[in-house]
């Protein structure tokens, strides 16, 4: 694949900007998967992509910007998983959501864990994750409003407050899962926490 990408770049200098960016991004992710994000250099990325170093910086001002783009892709995939949740079976839907996200985490392997580490230690990544969390909370609030409107939880529940509680439980479940990422356990960890919350919300199963 690398040889093909290199040939394309050298034989066609009129590639669309979006195509060129995609090629550089793919080369970077390829190298991150092989060597790890921390150990990969920009020189190695541009050699893999077959582009000049300046071309890389035209699209990604720093190596960290590639990781930010990677985060965006993972985050969008997780959001699509949330969009399939069914408010008529909220606990099961949230458990299935957690299982789907766990599948993404395990599929991405070591690079996903490097991303999580970067979120913990890189202020920029932490800020991006905080913005993502706010979007997640909005999704949960819409979902819980539907659950409330169906009469499945108390009419007095504030969807935004409940959404923030769900987000806190999700963060705790992920942290617990990271200690021992056994396949199938994230959904269970999240579900255990949610059952207590939903009991407090007056859930009518």
C-alpha cells in the first residue's frame, strides 16, 4: 500500500487537497500502528506518504494534529453508535452502546490506548475530550428526555442533570475497564452503574 501511495503522489501532482491530506493521514496512522505514536517521527510519516515535509505541515501543523484527527474519527464513530439507541429500552440500549464502543477500542488496539494516554497527559487533547464530553452529554440528554416522555422514568427528572450523571458513570466504567480490558466487560461495568442510577430516576422497567 505504501508503494502505491508513493507512486500516486509522484505521478500526479494535481491531487485534490482532500486526497493529499487523506494520504498523509493514512501514512501517519500506518506508522503509528507499527511503531507507536510517541516513537514515530514526521520524517518517517512523509517517507511513507511520499511527500515533502513541508507538505505534511501544510495539513498538520504538528504530529499531534494527526492524533487530533484520529480522535475525531473515533469520536464520530462512537456518536453514530449512540444515535442507534432506543429510548423504549434505555438500559439495554446504553449497555449495547458501551459494548459497541468497546468493540471500537479493541479493534484499534494499542493506538487507542495511546490516544487515551494522550488525553490524560496532553492539555490540548484533554480539552478536545472535554468538548466531546459536552456533546455526549447533549446526546444523553435528548435520549433521556425521550425516555422521560415515554413515562419510563419520573416526570420530575431533569434530562440534563441525568445526562451528566450518565456521563460520569461512563467515565468511571471506562477507567475501570482500562485496568483490565477484558472483551465484553465494558458493557457490564456500565450497566451495573446505570442500574443504580435508573433506580434513583424511578425507572419503570
